[in-house]
C-alpha cells in the first residue's frame, strides 16, 4: 500500500493550509493492494461494516488537531508516520481498542 509519488507534498500542503486556518481539499495519497483491501473488507464484513475502496484519501483536519496540536508532533513527524504506516512492509498490530 505505498503512497503515491506526490503524497508527501499533498499531505504537507493540506497540513499547512489547516495550520493557516484554511480548509484543505480531499486528496488521494495512495491505494491499498488488492490482497490488503480484501483482508480489511473481510474483517469489516465480520463486524457488519460496509466495505472500503482501495484509494486512500487525506484531508488532515483530525490528524492536525490530534497529533500536531494535541500531541505536539511536527508536520514532518506526521508525514513520516503516514509514510511508515503506508509502506508495503508495514504490519497491523491489533489491540483491544483497534479493529
């Protein structure tokens, strides 16, 4: 589930717009591989949740408020976290509070 080549720039632009008090646009930043999408949708179906689509989109308002304002991360930290989570080798670690 790699990010698109321009994803870091799109994420940076949105987070800076939010930081400036502007509304950020919905942007496509990556997509899930078919096997990843199938695995996620199988879990969602087991919980009676609707399926999701492969394309990953980003606005950034929530992550800006929670991670940058709330937790003190930098915009660079957030971009690095997103890139890490979207890397093809990243793994899901399920906890009691996650689905």
